C-alpha cells in the first residue's frame, strides 16, 4: 500500500509539473482528457489508497488491542464472512449500510 501511495504521489506530481510546463488550453483539448481530469483522477486514486492504508492500520491496532472483529458502530461481532471478504472492515454489515 505504501508503494502504491508513493507511486501515485509521484504520478500526481508529474501531472502537476506537466500542467505548469504546458501552455495548452486544457479546457478545450481536442484529445478529450484534460490535464485537470487526469489530476483529479490520480488524486482520487491516491485518496482511496490512503483510506485503505488507514483501514489496515486500524485493523492492526484493533488486533493489538484485542478488539479486532468488533463493530466500531454497535460493538457487535462482525460476521466472519465479512472479515474474510474485507479483513480491514471496521463495521458490521448493518452499520455499514
């Protein structure tokens, strides 16, 4: 996850640098995708990766505290099937809705 965050951060920085170096009118780019769109797309991927890392960190902390598998919302156990599908799940399926 950290490697993915590093790679996305570098990609974001490259897009920003390319935008500064270009005098193109990216609002009316005949190629379709604008620099602003690319920047937002990378930013969204980066934010998603950071959220996933935070979820993994929280799961590790919960294991260390002996609370892993308990819903942060209601305190009930999280179904084993949910934890198998999403090991870093913080809430039961009812609270996730």
